[in-house]
C-alpha cells in the first residue's frame, strides 16, 4: 500500500476524529448508517454528501406530492391537534377548580347534615306543638285578654293574668313561647301602670285612691317609698294642671282661684295620703316615708307663697288686696287642721305689696301735681263751698277735703291723689307699716314743698300771679298738709301725729309764705289813690303799661279751670 499524500492523510485523520466524536452521539436508529459509513472508501465518502442531498431532494419532492395529494388529511389533523390542545387546557383548568371546590363541597355536606338534624328537631317540636295546640292557643290569647281587661277597667282580672304568666315564667324559664308571652304581658303591664298613674292625675276620691294604690302594690314595679313618691307626684301634676287652667291675665281672679284650689284640694291630698298610707303622721321625722309628705306639703306652701309674692304687686286696688288677705287667712286656717297653717308667713308679703302700692300712688300723685303746676294758668277762681246738706250726710268716719282747695287746682289734684291713696290703704293697712307709710307720705309732701320752692325760684310771675302762687303755698301749709295728716290718722290711730311732727321739713315753704306776708302789709292811702283792691276770691286788676285790666273769673278759657268750675263738690270730694 502506497503512502497517502500529506493533505489526504490530514483529511482522513480529521474524518476519523469527527467520526469518533459522532459515534458516541449516534442513537440506536442511526447506528447502522454509521457502521455503513465506516465501510465506505474515501471516494465514496466524498460522494456521500451529494448522494444524501439528492436523496433528500427526492424525498422532499415525494413529501410535497404526498402533501398535495392528501392535504385535507393534514389540515384535519392540524385542526384536530389544535382542538385537542384546547380541550386538554380546559380539562386542566376544570380539574384545578374541582380540586379547589372539594373543601367547599365537604363543608356544604357537613352543613347539610347539620341542617337535616335541625329539621328533624323542628319536626319533633312541631309534632309536640300539634299535640299541645289547644293549650298553647289559650296561652297565646293571654296578652289580648289582658289588654281587653285593661281597656275595660277590669284591673283585678288583668293582675290575675300577670300573676299567672309570672308563675309560668318561673316554672319554664327556657321555653321561648313562655318568654315571648312574658314580654307581651310586660308591655301590657306598662299600659296598665300608665292608666293607673293617669287616674292618680285626675280628680278622684279616697276610695279610688285606695284601689289604685292596691293595684300598684300588686304590680310590684315600685317599692313602698316609690309608690308614695309616685302618689304625691301624680297628685301634684293634677294640682298644677288646675292652676295652669286659671287665667293669669287678671291677677286678682288668678289669686282667688289659686287660693281656692289650695284650700280645697291640698287639704284633700294630705288626707288621702294619710288614709292610704296609714303609718304616716305629719311632722314625725321617724315615720316610714322619711317625712316625704311633710316635705311635699312644705314645697306646695313655698310655691304658694312665691306665687303670692309675684302676683300681689300686680294688684292695684286696696280692696282687692284686703280680699286676697282674708282668703289667704281662711285658707291657712283650713289647712291648719292638717298641720299646714302658714298664716305667720303672710304678713311680710302683704306688707310689701301694700307699701309698693302706697308708694306708687303717692309717687303718681306727686307727678300729677308737678304736671298740673307746670301747666297751670294763674287766674283767680270763684269761691267754692259744699252745700250744708251734703256735709250733714257725711259719715262720721269720712274726712271730706276742705272746699277752699278747689280754688287751687294743683293742690286739689294733689289732695285727690292723697285721698285716693288713703282709700286704697284703708282696707288693708298693716300696723307694722305705720311709721314707714307715714315716712312715704311725708316724702310726698316734701316733694310738693320742694316743687313749689323750685317753681318760685325758676319762674318769673307778675304781681297778681305771685299773689295767687303765695295763696297756693299758704293753702298747702295751712289746709292741705293738715288734711293729709288727718286722712292718715283715719287709717292709723295716732298717725296724724307722725305727719304733723314732720312739720319742720317744710321750713322753706313756711319762710316763703311768712316773708311775703310780712312785705304785703295793707296801705290804705295808696290803695285808695289807685282805686284798686285785691280780694281773695274776687277780680284782680292787672296793670300792663299803665292800663288796668280786670280779670273776670266766671268764664275761663282754660279747660282745666272749666273742668274744676263745672265739677260739683260731691264729685270732687274723695271718700277717705
């Protein structure tokens, strides 16, 4: 064998190396072909790739022919393969959801078993219910029957049903029907309790009170102390309702109605309480209710006194105050039979009301005097006197005002006001206010005196006007002041002395009158030369620019003076 050239030898070595590398990787199907390749010559091996290419081309053409000839089968196979893949994926998902739903299925089966057991239990209960149907029907009618008894006022039968249901609840505390029945009966019991309390808030007599308290004790909702408290609260509500029905626009009528209610109904409530709760005694702090009745009664008396304190100042007539005082005294005396005599608490209230009324009247009188004085026209008025027949008809207790005051309109207004104030004071004049009221009257008189002094200092009067003003001042200190003292003495024995002792308070007006009288001495020669004279109740000549003008007194252009002249003495005279 000849040696191969170097290039061929190198290529054979490479092929053998490649084959050695390939052989271990050949599979069982490729192993025969590899063995066949090892048996080829070098030329044959060089031709093998071309041959393989030709075979591959031939096979490819055959495959194309087969594919073209059987393309429907290939398309169907591809579609079938696609559908199979989708179905497999869907089956996989359903298997996963099935696996996830197995625990829920297990729990549902368990619940089904439990519900089946419950259904069996209910079936047994229904069978028992059917066996006791008539008894249960009677029990379920108890609330309706009890409600009917309550509506018709058959409280004894209703309470018997309550006791029966309470006994059933004690014997069968775990039966739902009995519990529901007890709940409905409790609701009806509340309605019964409301009706009983409403009856206590109405006008009832002692027998009805005894029955209602007996029913409340049988119900057992309240303790003994709470029953007593509820009784007093309900009676107070009824009492307040009657007071609210009174008309407060008229203080006098309202106080009359209130006092009547306290006198009649407060007495009844206390007696009803004592008869119903027989172990109570008023004022005994050791009784079983802890002094509840005493505290409640004191509360009512305090409210009564507070109402009096508020409403008494609204009464503007002394006679009405006196009437209210008499009724209050009668009410307190009647309540004294049950230990509620409050007469000792009344004087301060009425003293305050009387003082307020008298002070207001005196203040109004002074204000009216000031208004009339400021608008007064200084013209002489005719002399006025009361007929002798009218004076003879006067009562010995009456103090008619002096007729000379009719010549001085401001003093007449003031005197009428003081007389009216005394008339309001006389029916209800507390002795304890004697000095205080005297001081108020002195203040009013002093205010009039100060007003006259101020008027004299601030007004420029002509001679005739100054003369009339001085006469008014003189009438005040000599007539009006003593008359006011006399009127006060009619109300209080010895009261006039208190007023007259305050005479020193009017030194100013006395000095004014005294100084003018000392300057106005009579001058006959001068008066005869002038041919003029000043008469007390006549015409006063007035000189203006050297011409004397007579002032006539019969016709007057002043409405106030016309009213004074046209008013009869009987109408002007106040009744003190």
